[in-house]
């Protein structure tokens, strides 16, 4: 796996919102809600704790972690 180049800009609220929608639609998160303060409230399962993420960069980091975990735990399809 090749390292990713650094981002040229900070993640936007729109980018984080798009990732949040995908994660919830694919049932990788139960909920992801943007607050008026710019924080994100996320919940893995309906009865799980609600986590507070500071902003878009934290939501994108969560999406990357979920994606990495999903890819590393699925069986090879060769």
C-alpha cells in the first residue's frame, strides 16, 4: 500500500457530510449528525454511546478507520 499524499486543504463540512451519509446508508454507522457548533455526533449502534467529534477532519478520520477496518477484515476475493 502506498502512503497517501498530504491534503492540500482542510476537509469541508460538505465533504464530511457526504462521508457521513455514505457511512449511515451502508450501515457502517447508525447515526451521524452535524451540530450547529460544527461538531459531529456519531453512534455506531442504536443502543451504543454517542461520540462527539470536533469537526470535519475527525469525521473523515473516522471514515478512513472504518474503511481500513472493513477492507482488512474481508476475505480476499481472488
